[in-house]
């Protein structure tokens, strides 16, 4: 590999990421350097994006040379792209929709109507874990009870609050670290907690940790509650957790999800570049699975079709159609 996959902060060099390098690539082809926005260098998401850099260079035969940038994740990455400091990066489906509409955390900013998804690779379901002895059988049973909404300032906390507010349910809100929430639930100081799980196909580690000493259950929103919330927040996505993943839950259930994608602004990548990047990500998935094992359980195309909240980049759409992969309903009629 000839590309750079270490953290290289280039924020002070505005516009550098857009320059076409005048170097000889394979067979004299022109080479372009790309900046990829990721997350904290200590996170598993950063590790995943290092692998993305590897497959992009390998899949393009060295014509695209990525540098992975440490960042503040989704919202930060979108703003870096808008400033021309990066070409693509980690963006949640929820943040993409908010940026496109100029709402939520992007309230008061010019809408980024050119946000485009390339692929989605991770679905982090928010599961509602409650003590079995709390008498909580539905979300409405949480009204007036002490409940941990998630890590303070996290996407999970924000989504949980929006869900309860929309449904007219008012638990006594508690926040804190995951460790704080686990201890509080185990000690009876809260009746439950919302936790962003790592996968839809593997039981959440906090659930198992608590359940080892205090029996706990999962309380899922009903289909009617999901539709009511999505009517208020169309950019929220829901996903199915298969039956049998959680103890005493033989039936599948739906819950809200934080979907993580690779995204760009349409003008930052040509159709051919986006096509090549998407092709590389899909066809060299094994490299990503080695770096980020949760990717093994994810059907990238199926997840993208299910959770994309903004259009696909034309290059990504072209690849998916050529490969016979499912595309989001909103893109199905696009030329």
C-alpha cells in the first residue's frame, strides 16, 4: 500500500483535499488524494475507516489515495466536507437527513441539499433494557419512573428523548456513562436504560452483564409507536432484531436504530470516483470485516436500502444497479 492511513489533521490546509496530484499512477493514470473523515482514533469506527482507505486504494489500483482523518464523527465530518476539507466520511443516516434539511443539530445553517450516501455499514439498535421486577411491559409503563436515556450528549440520548416526547411519555430522565447506567439499574436506582447495541444479531453486552445478577427484559416500541415517531422525525430509522437474540424474546421485534454510513457531498466526487469507491467497499468487504468484525453481520446493500435518508450518489447508484443489488425506494425511479 502506498496511501497514508494514519491520523493526519489537515484542517489548516483548506482546499488541499480537492487538489489533483500531478503524479504518475498506474499506466500513467492521474492520481487523486482523498481525505476521509472518521471518528476518534481510539474508536472502532476509526479502525473501520482505516480499512476503507485500504480497500479504496486497492480497488482503484492506486488511482485514489486516501488519508484517514481523526474527527468528531458524523456532524463534524459533514461540516468538514462543506468546508472542502474532506471528500467523504462517516455520517449517520439521521445526521445526513438533518444536514440536508437544515434542521436538528444543523438548525440555522444552510441546508446541505447535496448530501449523498455511498453505502451503509453498521446498524446500532437502541434497545430498551428494563428490570424484570419493575412491572414495565410497554414504553408507556415508563411514565414517571426513573430511566436512563443514554450517555449524556449521545445520539442515543437525543433519539430517546425525542421518542418519549413524541409519544407523550415522561420518565424521570437520568443520564450518565454506560457504567453509571448499568450500576444504577442493577442497584434499583433506575428501572431501565436505553443502550446502543453493537449489532442486531448479537445480544448487547450490558444486557448480559446486568442479567447475570438482576433479571432484565427488553421493551420494544409497537409498530404504531414507531410510525407515530417517524411521522414527527422522518429521518429516524427502525430495524428488526431477530427472534431468539435476547433471552425470553423468541419473536422478532423492531426498534429504533442509529445507522452509520459512508457519505459525501455530490460535487466532491465525480460519478466515476463514487462508483469505484462503492465497488471497492462492496467487493473487498473481507478487509473491512477483519478490521471491524461487526461488519460480518451486515448486508451492506440491504441496510443501505432500508435506512438511507438522502439519495445515493449517482456513482453509488450505478454500481448497485449493475451489481443487481437492492436500492432505496426513493432511488428506484432515478435515471
